[in-house]
């Protein structure tokens, strides 16, 4: 299969050379490297041009005339890739030599996989290990409950509650480009890699490689980092459902955005995904209405949702449908404590 690497750069001269060298050192070289630079003002352009001149695989460089920022710059890079598989690449990490080879093997072994991703080793700015991996991070938390659902083909059940896939360690089949592009307008809690993997998870299998294949660098200049294990996450108000009636997690807003994209495409092969997302939204709306229902009405509505299977469809990875139903029997003021 032809394998493309989509890289975005912006004033990345400090760490870019190490990332490029790690791509050149892959045991399975990419068939092309597509780089979109977002108006860098440091030495990034010179580093890219020197690298292109000496490597044996094709490197296509694009220098934006105006700043697109990360979201739209990745959209551009992805759209320009010509391979059957597209691996996303940041400018400040280091890939282990077997990364692309392992991912190609995973796609070949799982023909229905739309996305393959791996764990990452978290390191400091000098590539010294910080003692934990990305899947252990408080921002990711990809443990056995989540992994089990992925193995069962239920990745979306995990992903719609929280993202466990880091863009620097993922690759996806290019046949889904028309589905994921264009990327929607920027939303604080839905970055480009999260959007891509959720959409694809609604129509294809998402598989993982437990071995860390990337050294994920933590430094002061990066846009997004990874919290150490057991670090409490404090979500500001922007992470809640603003201007929505749901008194439930932001997962229902995510479901709305995904459903909007599938309805825009209006293609028969997305029928199952549309039905699934509609069921999730219906369940969320039902849960919201429970807040003002008397006990007998709550019992009836919860019973109907259990029979329809929507509680188990929407259960949190570390929970189950029965537990969630039991919590919903409580008045809303008590449920908030859970």
C-alpha cells in the first residue's frame, strides 16, 4: 500500500530536525512526505528544503501565504496526500524506527480497520523519559475497559466520551478523506485528530498497537500536552454544553456534530452510523427529560430505554447500562453527585 505522511509546521526549527531524521530512519520509508508550513518566521523553511534535497523518498513542501493555524493547516496537508494510508505527524516529536512498518502491518492484518494508533512514550524537551506513557496520562486514560470495547468493535462508545487517540501516533485509510474533510470550524473540545477518529469509528474498526511508537515531547511551546497519571482534570465552563438543554456530558454535542456530517454526505453506506447517532441523541434527550419527571414516569422511560438497548449503547466505558439506569432512577439533584 502507498503510505503518505502529513506534517504541519510552524516555527518549529528547534525540534523539527530530529523529527525529520526519525522519518528518514524508518524501516519502512514513507512513499511521500507532505509538509504544509504555516508562515514560519524562523529557520523552519530552510530545514525542510535541505531535508527534501537529500532524502530518497518524495517530499512535497507547501508554504502558506497566510496563517491557517493548526486545524486548517492539517486539513490542507491531508487533502494533498495521495497515499492509501495517511499518517499524521507533528513537528516536535520523534518516531521510533518501526512506526510506519508496524502500522502498515496492522492495516494489512485488519482489512476493516479505518484507523490504527499506538501508545506514545512521554519525554521532556531533551527526549528524557518522564516515566509514563500517553495511555496512562490523565488526558487519555486508555485502560483495559476502553481497550476491551475497541476489541469488540465498539470504539465509538469510548471515543464519544473522551479521546484516547493522539494524532502523532495515528494513521487512517485515505478512502475516508471525503468523509472527514472539510474539518468543521474549530471547537475547543474537538481537535482535528479527535474529529477524524470519531467519524471513522462510526463506520469502521479502530485498532491499536500497545507498543509506544512515538517519543511524545513535552515542552513549553507546544499547543497541547499530556497530564501525568492521577492528575486531576478541571474542565472550564467551555467544556460543557453551552446553549444546550442537555444536563449531560459534552458527548451529545459531539454526536450532533457527527450526525450533521453524515447527513450532509447523505450516502447509503452511512445509514447504520446515522441510526446509531440518532439513538445516542434520543437517549441523551430522554435523560434530560428525566430531571423533571416523577418517579413512576422515570421508571417507565428508563424501562423503555433498557428494552431498546440504548442504555448499553451509551454507557460510559467504565460503567454499564444497568448502573447508568439505576443512577437515572434518582432525582436529578442526587444524580449530579455521581
